[in-house]
C-alpha cells in the first residue's frame, strides 16, 4: 500500500486515533494536513511526522464552524495543490442519560461529530470533483449501530455519519470519489481512559479477540480505504472492533 504524494487531511489529528492515522498516511508517503482544534497537539504530531522524514503541516480548525472549515481547506489546497484524502476523525463525547442530558450537550456533540464532518466534506468536495479523484473516510463508531446507555447524542451523531457516508458515496461516486465509514469498537485513547475498570472489563468480555483495540488498528483500515487498493470500496462501514458487533 503506497500513498506517494497523496494530499491528505486528517481532523482531530492532535492525539489518539487521528494522530495514528496521520502518522500512518505519512509513513506511506502521503503529505498530511494535521488538523485539530488544539493547534499545539497538531504541531507536535506534524513535528513527529517531519522527524520521521515525512511531510506534514499543522492547521487549527474547529470543525463545527462551517466558515472556518471552508477557509482552512482553502489554505490546505493553496499549500498542497489539492486534497486527495479527507479523514473526518475529530469527535467528542458529553455523556449522560437522556433524562439528564442538557440540550447544550446534545447540540455540541451533534455539531462537532456530525455537522463537523459535513462541513469538511462540503469544503473539499468541489476540489475532489474537479480532480476526479478523492477518498473520504468518516470515523463513526459501533455505538452508532447499537446505541449505548448514556450516549444518545454520541450514538445519534455516529449513526448520522453512516448515512452521510452513504449519501456522499452516491453523490460523489460518479466523479471518482469513494466515501466509507470506519466504526471502531473500544480503542485505548484519552476518550476511553476515564472509564472505570469495571466498564472496561465489561467491554473486553464482549470482544471476541479478548483485547482492547489500539489507534493503529484503526489507522491500518483507514489507510487501506484511502489507498488505491481500496478503490472499488464505497458506501461501506467497516467495523474495527475485535468482533463485538456484526
Ligand atoms: P480523542 O483522543 O479525544 O481525540 C480527539 C481529537 O479531536 C482531540 O485532539 C480533540 O482536541 C480533537 N477535537 C475535538 N473537538 C474538535 C473540533 N471541534 N474540531 C477539531 N478537532 C477537535 O479521541 P479518540 O479516541 O482518538 O477518537 C477519535 C475518533 O474516533 C472520534 O471521532 C471518536 O468518536 C471515534 N471513536 C473512538 C473510539 C474509542 O474507543 N476511542 C471508539 C469509536 C469511535 P481536544 O483534545 O483539544 O478537544
């Protein structure tokens, strides 16, 4: 699998799964725009890539802001000459039971996780259409398929991402653009480290491979979907969950 010279944007790449995806795409020869609301994190990751001999630049973007997304994608196109790969990875949680969830917590999660991906796809679609080439990968979650107690906002946003992916695949396919979703299960990152040992053990018991996932497990599948080897796969959701949901 090679991505020599392919121009890639990864959102939420300042840490966790996004960081692993950015490092992986760069290790395969991609030129990576490391995008995050936290510029310091993005700069650190861009520095790691450069240190390993790759090509990367950090950009600050809050993906929930449509105008900001348009501006930053324009900047990336000016810097790299185009965008071949968009990985919509940035996401947040604001967990609570429905009866206790504030409308603000509902809105914020939908605005970041779902609107954010829409904002970025909208901002790169014309560029990819004129190139007649593009790879869009949206990071969903198995929670978007089965729901989870305390995560109504998150589950709805991740289910919405699957529908957004299928629609993007239909609208953009005729222009040579694929759109797929990756649905991780339980991956060890900052997002999951605050969970209690009991919750982690309960999750682990449901995983057929009997181990939690790593960010690299997700990055490997994203790299395949972003590569030419994945060129005949579109509109799909690939679960990367060690065998939790099927
Ligand atoms: P993470 O460690 O919390 O990293 C998420 C990154 O996104 C952070 O750098 C965060 O910056 C950034 N971010 C947050 N809001 C943003 C915004 N509005 N605009 C741009 N960047 C923003 O999360 P992760 O575990 O790596 O998860 C990455 C993706 O995988 C998410 O979409 C998540 O839902 C999905 N996922 C994770 C798991 C898992 O088990 N970890 C499972 C299924 C799906 P700040 O830290 O400054 O907020």
